[in-house]
C-alpha cells in the first residue's frame, strides 16, 4: 500500500480519532492519532493504522480504486467524511456488493433493506444511517438511538464562543418525530476542541465554520465543504426515512 500525503492522513485522523477514543472503532492507543494530527508529522503512522478502521477503510478503498487514487489521498478522504465529486465516480452496485460482503452477519442496520444500488453512497453518512444498527432502533429505545446518530454523523456549525478546551457551536441537530428523521433549527452544542494542549484542527475562533464528530471539533471547513456535507446528509436521511 502506498502511503499518501500528510494532508490526507491528517484529515483522516481528525475524523477517526473521536470514535477511536471512545473505543468504537480502530486500533488501541487512540491518543497516537491525536498526537500525530497535532504534530502534522505522522502521515506514515496514520496510514498504517487506517486499514484497522474496518468501516471507513472499505469506503476509502472503493473510492480510491474508482478514482485511480490512493485510499489516503486528500480527495478520497474528503469525499468519505464530507463529500465531493469523487462520490460520483463509484459504481453503486459494486459498492453495495462490497458493503454487503464486508458487513455480512452484522446485527441490526438497514443495509439488507437497500434494494436499489443507486441509493448507496460511499460516504460516512450512509454508513452511520444504513449500516450501523441505530436507525433500526428508532422508536424503541427512547432518545438513545437519535442521540447516538446525532453524535456519530459528521455535522457542521459556526463557532460562537471558545474556552480553554471547549467551544460552543451553533449547529442544526438531528430530529426524530416518531416516524421520520430530520434536521432541526440551529441550537448551541458544546464540544471539545482541545485536550491537554492537543487539538485536531488547531485553535477555533468565533465565527469559524467547523465540522464535528462525536464530542470533538474536527477542523475548519469551507462553505463549499459545508454544502457538500449538507447534501450527503440529506441523501442519507432520505434513504433512511424510506426504510424505517
């Protein structure tokens, strides 16, 4: 496997660290990702760890193969976490076959209900809502399924205030009305941007547009990236609502 540029590896680590820290995916010693991301000099080590993120790696490999790029190429990594034109390069039928094989036997999840391959998108949002089991549990576990989906999806918002280790971000939350998922009115949420002097995406400032994953600010993003994330999230929600 060829190792990609530091930019691709760094962006991967920014989004992979929050669930890795919680023990949900990836190898042990999640702190190494945070350290490498902060230092900016750990591209080889991050790329070595990346295949151990079973979920993300399947999509990155498919995206890279479709575009003729390394799985850790910045364009590939950006496509998976946020969304870009590379998503259109992937054959949906091939991706569906890969995911069906990769996650065969996984309990829960809506993937077995996906009958139209055109609905399959090589994006983290698709994985969160269609492959993970939580969407199938909506309405059965109080607010827990919605809150997990909210934290696990990549979301964005504007920084309103910053303290030593946390930031208040104005962002639109995931909603559940008992029958459909949606995106609600903007509200403040408090997320970490630093831990023991280490951060994933540098020091945020009031007014910055940032992305978030679980309880972390991942990085500053552009309006174009925010729009792409909005579009891919809407795609995932439309698909999910058609199956639940």
